[in-house]
């Protein structure tokens, strides 16, 4: 029987393949690439790999801001994800 972490591992494998394809299809900064980066961050976060999550969220946010209006839901959501992640990391560091 597969474990939850094992399933996230498979999800990450497929998400990284998807990100690789998206990077080849779209120019740097394209919203589709930002969306794929955001999805990759989501998988890493589910795996509790918080150190790498921030990198993906921040890269996605930079790209979203290049193409989307500042009030766009993807920008707002990613900014909120970053704030929550930083709070989560801070709590985790306090417990270590």
C-alpha cells in the first residue's frame, strides 16, 4: 500500500516533468510558467519541504507581476501563500 509521502513523491515527479515542459513552451515570465511554478510549490509544501517552497512561490510571484494586474487573484493568492509559509517556517524553527 502506497504511503501519503510516496504519493506526494509521485506527484512531485509528474509536476517537475510538467514544469520542464512548460519552461520549454513558454517564455520566461509567462503566466502559464508562473502557474506551474506555483503548483510545484504546492506539492513541495504538502511534502513539508518548506525551504524550497519559498523559492518557487517567489519566482511565480515575480512572473505574475510582469503580466497580470496587481489586484489579480493569482498575485494576491501567491502573496498570501508566501506570508503563510513564512509564518509556518517561523513556527517550525521555534519548535526545533
